[in-house]
């Protein structure tokens, strides 16, 4: 199968290493921006006097924006290059923290999150496309470490947000400062991403295809002569990979958006402790992902995902049944360990799926997975409104069992 990294002249190893660290920083910066907001959700809920259903409705703005953006991101990366798309969207995403920061009611918060979600969709597709291209040209796995940067960003943002809450700094002041700092930092730190001369996602429909497939006008795979069986197998693999990503991201989104509310309201913790559930998950995911390339290489992606699913289910169960906030934080941390390798392994497998263009597979898997990340929390909010938040948060524990059942799809 031809790869996204094929070029007449391959960039030097030093150039690719600089691009790798630039891509890692893009993951870090955008995750930090989002986590800064997520850590303040309990304060937004209180300041705007929202119940669970209203908060869930506001959070629905993110998936709507992301779903629209994901449909456009692949085309944008093919036309202007994933470097330009990633830089513009991540800088815009950091600055868009100002929108929820200055929200004054439910509609304004929803609109702010609509913009934030849209920029998240563009950034995620473009950054993962860069990651797969760099990985293929380096000829060794790096996706776990790139997603480790995302987890570090989440940890950083969660700790900054929790610290700001503990010090009594208002969300408006806190998020305004972080918007400016992160936007400037990522503008400088992302310059080394692969540009148009080295970016294999420019004109992806001509360069990123399997030898027995073609693409239609929209960039979707179409069978060449004798390639229908391989194409159908590729479609099946993409569907299973998307399902794995969806199940994992529902859990990640649930912990990000609702762990603070669970700790604050269900377990009666302080505002500072409320942000530690997401921070604990971020620490575990960062550690797991930076070690993930070695672990996956040694034990294989299928076994790693299946064992991780069991750990994640156990962690979520502990977080929900314990009456003690500290033990609940530990449970959310275990959940992070379990789901840590899922996204990088899944996206890497999508980019190397035989029979379909790599860029098309990445965009579809990413888009469907983000439905779980962005639409899952609002759904949990509606369920919590009619039952309880503890009952609603049990859904991710069930979904990780699906990952264990479908993990064979990531086998190379």
C-alpha cells in the first residue's frame, strides 16, 4: 500500500523530529485551552444558575460545531495543507476561550462552545493527519507520544483551572489570561510543522490511496478493477475503528465535563478538589501514552486495548460507588490509564488501513469518535436530569466493554 509519507525527497530526520515536537505542542496547547474551561464548569453552572439539563444543552454546542468542522477539515487540509489548517485552528481555538469566559446566559454559553467545538474539530483532524504523516516518514510509531502531549495539556489546564478556582479567581479573568498566553505560545511553537513541500495531505486525493482504489469527487474511496473486496474490507475496518474511538471518547468526555460536577455536588467536595478528577485522568493518560509506543510494540495493540478496557471499567466503577472524593479521583485516574492507548492506536490504524485512502479513513474515524467526546456529555446530562448523575456516568463503564470486544480491528 502506498503511504501518505511517500515523496520524491523525504524530509531529513532532524526536520521530521522538529515537526514531531511541533505537532506535540499543537496537541498540548489546544488540550490545555479546553481543559482550562472544563475545570471551571462547576463555577459556570453556579454563576449562570443552570440545572443539569440546561448545562447539557449548553455543552451540545460543542458537538454541533465539531461535526460541521470535521466534514470540512479533510478538504481544507487537502487544499491548504494540514500545517496551515492546524495552526490557524489551534490559535483560534485558544482565543475562543474568551467566548465562554464572557458568557452571560445559556444561549451565549452555547454559542461560545459552538465555536470552540468547531475549532476543536479542525485542529484534531489536521493534527492527527500531521502525526500520521510524520510517523510514516520516520518509519516508527509516535502517535502515542503525540497524544501524550494532548494529555499533558489536559493536565496542565486542569491544574491551572483548579488552582484558579481554589484561589477564587473568576473564570472570566482566568480564561482571558490563558487565551492570550496559549495563543502566543502555539503561534511560536507550531512553526516547524510539515509545510506544503513536505505535507502529504496537500492534494491528498491524488497521493493518499491504495494501489487498487481510486477516489470520487469528494475524496471517498471507490473501487478500481479487482479491488472491491479489499475496499469492502477497508470500509469494515474503518467502521470498527470508529466504533472503538466513539466508545473511548464518550468516557473521556464524560470525565472531562462531569467528574467535577460529580465530585462537587454528589460527593460534596470543594471547588479545588472538583477539578482533580479530570486532572487525575489526564496524568494517567499522559503517562500511559508516553510509555504506550513501547508497550504496544511489546504486547501488541489488541492485547493492550483489551486489558485497558478492563482497567477503565474498574476505575469508573470505583469512582461512582465510593463516598470519598479522594477515592473517586483515584477511580477516574484508573479510567485514564485504561483508555490511554485507545485514541493513538486507533488513529494510527486508520491511517494504515489497507484498501482506503489514509486521509479519508483518518477523517471518518476522527469525526465519529468526536461524536462520542462532544455529544456524550450532553446526553449524560439529560440522562442525569431524569435519573441521577451516578447512573448516567455508568454508561462509559459499559461502553469500554465494547472496546474489548472489537479490539481486533486495530491488528495490523
